[in-house]
C-alpha cells in the first residue's frame, strides 16, 4: 500500500519545512516538495499540522510478565502506536527480571509475538548476583543496564575521617 501525507510541516533534526511524505508498506520512502507527490492508494491532508517521525520512549514499564494486572506488553505497545511512539525500550523489572541471556531471549520472543511497535529491552544488574551476566546481556542486544543503587549497600566511614559520626562535635 502507498500512502502520501500531504501539505504538512515536516519536522526533522535539520529543521521544519513544508513537504509531502511518501510511504510504502508502512515505511517512509521519500520526502518531496509539497504538491509534487506521485499517486498513492491513500492520502492524508496534514494542512496546518506538524508531521514528526516516530517517537522513541526509552523508559516503559509494561510489567509483562508477572504483573500484567497493571499492564501488558500488547496494550502498552498499542497505546504507544496510537500516540505516535514507534519504538519503546522496556524496563527489565518484570517477573522474572531480565538478568541473564536466557530470560532476555525468552522475553524478546514473547514480546515480539504481541508487539505493535518496535522495541528494545533493558537488562538489570542485581549486583554480585548477576555481575557475570551483564556483558553477555549487552552483547545480546540490551539497550542499557538498569542499576539500583544502595539496596544492600552499607557505607562505613574510616576511623580517620573527620566527617564520621563519631568524630563530629556539636557546637
């Protein structure tokens, strides 16, 4: 199917300008001067409107699997598409978390079956528990690694520290 979005103001990293957007089979194939587009199966008049490329949401929590009463991946990606978001990056803290390559692959396959937009997966660092898996997760394609600071961290200042609680004086 060929689609033309006519008469809009196209917004790109290089600036905004009047143009027609030609698409074929769901992909942009050309930006042409307004009114110079060839025939299409369908046309959308975008007069007076801004035409953006698809947006990316880098921080999405669908909680799928494990907490789908909050939201599931199919619904979150359908909502993204309705709002002009064409790519999402799913956070790793579902159940089980994306903490090793086998979970990463399973999650990617599961989400691919129901996704309405493109997606990437974050991995999670659980400290010493999966430290050896982090590099493999990145190599597998994780878009980033979520790290929660301080969940099991106890900081003890040295005895020579002038800011330690035992060396402070109240005045």
